[in-house]
C-alpha cells in the first residue's frame, strides 16, 4: 500500500495481518486488520508509487495517532479521515489496526471540494462533520398511528 513500517517486531515475534483490496475502475477499497506497528508513507514511498488520490479512511479500532500535512490528530473508532494520499504521513496505533480505506482519484473529488491553500487533511469525528449526530429538530419522526 505504499507505506513502510517504522518499527520491526522483536526477534521471534510474529507479525500478523489481513488485507483485502478490491478495485473497481479507478476506485480502490482496502479492508485491513493487523498487529499495531508504527507506519509511514514517506517521500521515497510516494516517489516510487504516487496515488494521485485522496484516502477516505474509516477508523474501526480503538485509536491511532496521525501526523499528516503538518497536522497532528488522533482518530478514534468511527472517525472518517479525508487526506491527500501523496502527502507524507505517519501513524501509530493504540493496539491493533482495524480500518477501511477507499482511494479515490483526485479528479473525481476535486470539483466538489472548496479551494484550499494546502494539502487536504480533514479528520471528521463522531462529533463533527458528516458523522456528527443529527440535531433532534432534524431527525425524522414516525408518523402517528391511527
């Protein structure tokens, strides 16, 4: 996936992971679960395999700490992260990794995004953005029964 491990397992310690990747035209979906190791996508990884896309990353594990595009933030279960896939990052999980990610070409999303001064890096927690709880006044109500 164009990343490098920042830490190696101790001698004799096994690393276990499960990765499922499905592509459909220009889109790629990845479902990943694995032992927690710090990882990074560095300039050399990007030069070797540029993605020219955005990651839509959904955290399903307890938490992970990210550094991306000059920002530091923590994703928790349910966080949706929208990030430029060709900007260096590092991630350190708290425990195991468990996430889903979609790689979407920039040409498909750029027309729908506001102009910005730098790379895209937006974590949307369960309390903000599209994953926020809906205000009570906006929720659909059941029609009364007769």
